[in-house]
């Protein structure tokens, strides 16, 4: 699916991920491990390159001699990047290995902390990114630096459309979701990945609705029948329609305190109404196989913010390169993709 850009097609082209160090991700949990010497869990602050999170978790379990279920993590991190994140290991009463001697390729354990509990999937505040964009070029009539800085200023104020990035879909997760819904994926070996396929289907449908609202320039405002979500939470509410409430809502929208939402389809009541219900129904009607498949698998319907605030956005230009290079740092809430920020700035090959 070709998703539109909120701030117009980028005029500058460049290179993303020339190397792993050009795409750095650091997990922000929002809390610290709590435990003493008798705590049975150990949290490991791990730096990795060129490896995906589940593979590292399995490799850790094998090295320590544990069942893979004894190693957990809060969030998935990019493979083609330099990333830092917490993982937790249930050791019980067994002695800890020398963490600094971890033999896993591309993995370095920076520190270890005892904790009374394991890390829960999804329990993180967000991620901090440091991304370097290289070989930035444009037509001769375009000032690359001024053009990108104008866009960056807009992103800092208005955020970006909260599209699911290409990482969510993998090579063929969406096609496998369709095969799953048609009953073509059978056997125990396929079951562990069903969640990835169902997630890809829901993400694709959400992107379709958001793409429509970006095209209509309604992704950052509330329409009649909309449902608003509190920033940084999964809490949503149905706004009142009186004039005083509308003015307050507009102020909260401008402050990025609340956001319009889109559907993560599945089983459950439709909470939107009026214009938004019609818009979403029209978009989803184009994908009956995905909608009906999610319902058959009893995936719970949810909502997701249409906007992603780009927090603590900073940038500076690098010297000593043939073409301009730009280093960005910013924080996104859990579930938002850094590539949705980059695609609003430059044209690049995924």
C-alpha cells in the first residue's frame, strides 16, 4: 500500500541505514528494575547489532541453559540497527553466569540488575532514536538544508501520521494472513507465527483508514463521530458535541494532549458514529477477506491514535561529507515507527 505524506511529497532524497550505527534505538521503559540480592529475575541491558530481538532472547536462553520462555522482553527492536534494550531472565536460585563474557554474535550485555518480576511484553513508554540521513540531494532549485529544517519544525509541532511501518509486514506476513484465513496454513509449526500474521492484517487495515484521512487532511482533527485517545495511553473517549467542549478539545488537540483514532479491526462493538463510522466502513469494505478473517479468529477490536508526536526532536548537520548529512534524535511513544518520521522528511529506498 502506498501511503500518502501529511506534509507533501518530500523534495529531498537520501540514504537511510547506510550502516547499523546510522539507525540507533534505545528503549525507554519508564521504570527501573526493583529487586534485591534474593530476587529471582535478572534484567539485562543489551546492545545488539544485526540481530532481531526474539533470536537474541532464544540465544540467551540456550547460552544460560534455560527454556526460551524464561527469557522475556518488553518490545521488538529493529534488526538492521544498533539497539539497546532490557531483557529479563528467570534464574531462580541458579548462579548467574559472567554476563560480560556473553558469546552471542552481535550482542553485548552492558549491565545486569536483579528484579522481583520479569519484563512484560508491551510494558514500555517508548523509544529514543538517533538516526543519520546521508547523501541528501535535491533538484538544483532546492536548498536541502532549509527545506529539511522547515519540515522538521512542522513535525515538532504537529507530529506525523501514526502509520505502521514496513517492519510490521515483513516479507510476506500479509499474504500469509490471507492464507491463514483461507485455511491454507495448517500444522503446529505454523501456529507460533499466527500472531504476526493477524497483526499484519490489522495493521494493513488501520493504514488504509489513516491513508484516507491523511489524503483528506483530517488525520489531525476530530470529525463528527470520532473517538479521541489520550496521548501516551490506550485510554479513549467519545467527545461531547457542545460548543464549549469543542473549544476545549481543539486546544487539547493543538497541544498534542489528545488525538483522533483509527480502527484495529476485530470482534467488538463499533465505538465511532456519524461521519467517522461511514468513512471507516467505506475503507474497510474494500478488504472483506481481512476483516472477516480477523473476526473468525476472534481478535479483539481496538483503537489506535492517528497521530504520533515527535518528542524532544533535535538535529544537527554533519561536516566532512560530499553531500549533506543530517543526524536526528527524537523519542516516539510505544508502537510508533521511526520510519514514519523519516518518510515525511526524505525520499529513500526501504
